[in-house]
């Protein structure tokens, strides 16, 4: 059996954010092979994501981002995003901090209005539905098809304005929801966006 050192355990904890006992078990079971141990921990994390859904994400950080169209000019756009996790240990990892930075930059580029679909007020959805219905009739769509067309456009509105349902600007093949799920599996904790603010910066 490979000789597992405290340095090995510390390194793998930093890479995965997993607990001490899980890290030690992963290294022992895989004869000290860090890559195999890391892969095992990630798979274990994926299986635990669903279990963590009801747990409290009481730790985390607030990340800010200032967007400049020209490095020589003042910023024109600002973003603040609250990213939550379960423990202070994970909140301090570089992977978690990088995720928060990625989210702040995504928000700057994609301009979401809500974190989740549940945050959209009913009156907003009803107003959008009326607009799409009127537009469909103006376009001369068949009456029997209008309801389906309106539903499709409302779903499109949700995907465009809800952060979790938006395609990630750095990889359009996955949504922000999937990105957070991947991070939760990798870090072994519940990861969620608390809130965000996006604002234009007026120059005096």
C-alpha cells in the first residue's frame, strides 16, 4: 500500500474541497494515486448533490466585477453577486472564488433579471403573455396555435432573463444551473446563488 502523507491529504483537500475522512479514504483506496482519488471524490460528490438540496448554504462570499470597454477609461458597468456554500473552508478555495468571478462576468455580459424562475412575479409573466398573444394575432397565426406559440415565447423569456436557465457565456453547451451542479459535485457541498445586482456606472 502507498505511503499516504499529511501533505498528500492536504493537497487533495485543496483540490476538491472534500472532507478529511473522504480524502484519506480516497487516497488509501486508490494507492495514493491523486488523479484517481480526485475522480472518485467527484463521483461521490455528484451522488451527494441531491442529498444536499435541503441543507443550508450559510457561508460563501460576495464577488464584484467592474467592466471597462477601454482599459484607459473608467468602468461603465458593475456587478455584485452573492455565491453561497455550506462551509467557510470551501468558500476560501480558489475553485469557489473562480466560480464567483465567472458568475459576476456572466451577469455583466448576459444581463439576467432574476436568479430563478420562482422569483419572476406573476404579473410580469402575465404581461409578457399578453404581449406575445397580441403579437401572434398581429402576425396572423392560426387561433388554435396561439396558446402553444405564447407558451414557447414565455419559456424563451424565462430562459433569457433567469440566471440559472441562461447558457453560460464561456460555454453555451451548459446552463448556469448545470455549472453550479458541476461545482457542487466537485467541491462536495451545496452551491447556490443568493442574489445579484447589475448596474450601469454614470460618469460625472
